[in-house]
C-alpha cells in the first residue's frame, strides 16, 4: 500500500520503519525540519517497563491538590483552565479508581515489555551506536517515600520484574558518585532498565527507514483530514501559497498533541491534552562525579541520566499555561535535584550554549495507555497518546500497528489499546 505517516517523532519514525519493512511505500510528513524535534527531542530517555504506569491512579488527585502550594512540586496546574482542559481533567479523575488503574497498568506494561524487546532487536540488528547504558534506580529520600513506593513494588513482583531494594550503602555501590551530603533511606534498583538518547536513536532509524524506501518530507504540514476522502491529504510545504493534494491508500496519524485536531472532522473526539515536561542537559564537568546510568528521585519525580558526555535531568508535569513559556520554578526544581544528588557532575555556570533548557508537550490521554490500530474510518490508522512513555512504548507500538494493518495478530495482547476504549 501507499501509506502516509503524519509526524516524525519517535513514534512516527518507528512506524514508518516497520511499515517499510512490511513492504509498503511510505511517505512521512513532518512540519519541522528534522525528526524528533518536539516531544522526542530532549526527554528523560528512560526505558524501564516495570515503571510504565498510568498517571491516572488511586490517590493521585489528592497528591496533586497537595502539590499546589509546594515550591518544588512534581505536578503543576496553571489556572484558569480552558473548557477542554477541565473536561480532560474530569475524565482523568474518573479513571483514578483501582479497577481502571489496574486494567490500564497491565495494558501499558504488556506493551512496554514487548517494546523494550523490539527496541533491543532493532539496536542489535543494525548495531546502532547512541548514548545508552543499562540500569535504573529509584532513590527514596525518607520513610514516607519508602512507604508510598511499596504498592509499586508489589506490582513489579506480580509482573515478575527483577528488582532489588537497596540500603544507601548498597545504592552507592551501584552509583558511587551519589552525594554524601543528601540523606536517603534506600533505593530500588531495576537492572533490566536502561537509558538511551531518544533523538539519536530516531535519527539512526530514520536513515535505515530511508534505505527501506521511506520518503521523509520535512517542513510539510498537513491539514485536518477530510471526511469525504480521509486518505487524501492536503499538504502545505513551507512557504507555499497553496496546499498540494496527495492521495494514499492509508494514513497513520502519529502527530502528537495535534493528532486530535487532525481527526476531529472525521467525528473522532480523541481527548488528547499536552502535559508539559522539562529537561536540562549539560556537559559533564567530571565523569567520576556523574551518574553511570539513570536514576529517579521518587519524591520529586525527576530523572537524572548519563547520556554520553552529558548529564540530563528531566521531570515535571505541567497542565495549562503558555506552551512557549518555561516556568522558572519547574526549571529550578531540576537544578535542585541534580545538585542534591550529583553536585559536581555538570558544567552549569558560564557555559553559554552548553546548557540546554527544554520544555516539551507530552500527548496524554486521560486514562493512560495510547491508542493503536484502526480508527473506525476506512484508511485511517492511529498510533498516538503515549504521554510521557513515548520512548518506552514506541518500538512496540509501531510493530503492533504494522501487524494490525497487515491483518496479522500482534505478538502482544492489545486488549484495551484500541479507539473503542475511549468510547466507553
């Protein structure tokens, strides 16, 4: 088939690659000048399937209410919210019950473990070299953090995920550079977790996709889909006075947050909301004072990762506000957490362009899992709504969508990952 893929983030690039491997003629349309320029650009880079869970969980509404007045809050809500944001929050609130959480957690983790396997297959097959290391550790500052993490550990046990609870001394054997000035009660180590540079991987996979015949058209935006001819796209090249009509046999929508507006004329009301995250990336100052792999500060929900010759610290979940304005408090939290754990790791002062502060929009559905597969509209397929887990879920999601388009049964259970889940 002639297939158009809308969006060249990590989800779009992996989708284009898998479709090309299956023999389709694939064209990718991307409004930016390169792959992975938006949500995939500077994310935390963590791939830890056991920790891929829905944001909509029991107790989370009370936690968010408690964060409202905290200086270093992992979740922030900017008021007033628009009507669509309020509607999304209501659907999210209704999903924060134990039964819904358990079902969606199982769906996401099945996909996450499969995705990690597919990611490893691709990396090993092509011998990709990108900033990557193994291991993931969750740091617990106090007894309250230790108590609150116990339900998550039971989930890991139930799923058969290998992990070990560590004392502070044992944690420092795994990460010797942890500051001795920051007290903590312990850690949880997941040896099968990993960290990798999502954008570097996307660039490498784009090259392989091109070798398979995929055509990437950058600086090309796509209009909302036409109900009369949903697989015929109106494409705007940068600077063009008029759009060009392009006909395909199928379209796969991987356009991040903007996917919802592309689908709306078809009668598909997909409740996607941009939940903003932040990161700071800086050159290493002293490698011996830097992390070996990836860690998560459980209290502040901030990840710290070693990515080659740089350190990246990433976190925050921000609802509402100006997408182009970086909230000072969110950035300050990242610097605080980095200083608490690895004060000598990065070159932060007087480095000019060497320090990168980034804000990106995570395309999040209210109940957690992405939507994969047929849209119910002939010729229109979906791979969207991965939230903060796009890098962890991308490779598996792409293979699932390619299998479904070919009429094959995917090798992972995709119950609850279709569009029908959102109509319930």
